[in-house]
């Protein structure tokens, strides 16, 4: 899956903006693009993520800007009682190789208040 960069998407739409639209439609379309540009400009510079875990299993990965993340990979080193067929080799930067369950999770819109979670100590 390709990551969609909202700023690049905006630039692409401006670049292909149809100049042959009737004046009223052109103004309306341009106003919508300007509004979107302002909202992109006002987005936080940091991407905040929360990982929900229940019973040792990741149940969700959420972000306030999931379009910039696309997906994440969870590496679960807890391999007790896990079928060997679902384990992958994970090459560590120090040269060691470990067996783990590697799970790709898609990032979605948050269902929790990230502002509140990020202000907790």
C-alpha cells in the first residue's frame, strides 16, 4: 500500500487545476483548495500514535494523522506456545537473529483522546 502524503496530494491537485472551469466553479474549487492548504498547514508537526493491547495482543494502532503512517509492524518476541509456522526471523542491528511473530497493523483514526493520553506523565 502506498503512503499518501497530503501535502503532495494538494500540490498535485493544484498543478492539475482545470483553468477552463466557469468563473464561479473556479472560485469555489480554488476556495476549497485554499481551505485544505490552511488545514494542512495547521496540522501538528509530530505524529502521535497509540497502541491498544488486550490480553497481550495488539488490538489497534491509532494516530491523529494515519494517512502519513499507512501501517506499522509489530514485533512480538513472546513466542511461548506459538506455532513455529507463524514466526519470522528478525535481524537485529547488533547481528543477532531472533524468532518473533511479525504482524502488520494498519493505522486508523483514534477512538481515544490522544490529547489527554499525551499529557499524562
